[in-house]
């Protein structure tokens, strides 16, 4: 299963970006989908996740600014990021877990997309 991310870039503080991550391959089922980020010199951290039942979870620092959603027909997860701050600067990675067509469990990571917030 491969994940392809898009939507990163540079934005001024207060701006918005939308990240997308599409899963492809022999997928039977997708369970949780999520976004992580890693800033230079820091550990990778969970930003937001969404279950197959549409239960969403956010880290405190992005609540009210970021929104995660998914399109099950496209096996795609999105992260709408508003009111961006310089401290949101990081490489953002998507993560998906599920089962392939052989009903084998998988967990895959995207290649990462850079988000830079600065003036």
C-alpha cells in the first residue's frame, strides 16, 4: 500500500493550507488515518487522527485551527490547516492502517510534505 501526499508549501502566519494523502494498492479496508509532523530536532508527534467511524482526535495546540476529514471512496485523508503559526512549521506525514485484499494488516507512511510558516 502506497501513500502519496500533496499540499504542503510556504505560507505566512495566519494563512491556510490543505494537505491530502491518497492510499493506493490492494486495499480491502482502511481503519484509522492520521497526520503526524516532525520539526527539526524534535520527535514526530501526532497532529490529528480519524477512525473509520469518523471519530476525530486532535493535539491540543491545533484544536480549533485544524480539521481532519476523509473520503472513504477515494481512500484519502485531508488536513485543513487554518490560522497557521510559525510553530506549525514541520514535515507532515500521513499514516494509514488497514487490511489488504489478503486481509493482512498494514500500516503505511507517506513520504512527508514540508509546511513552512513564516513572514
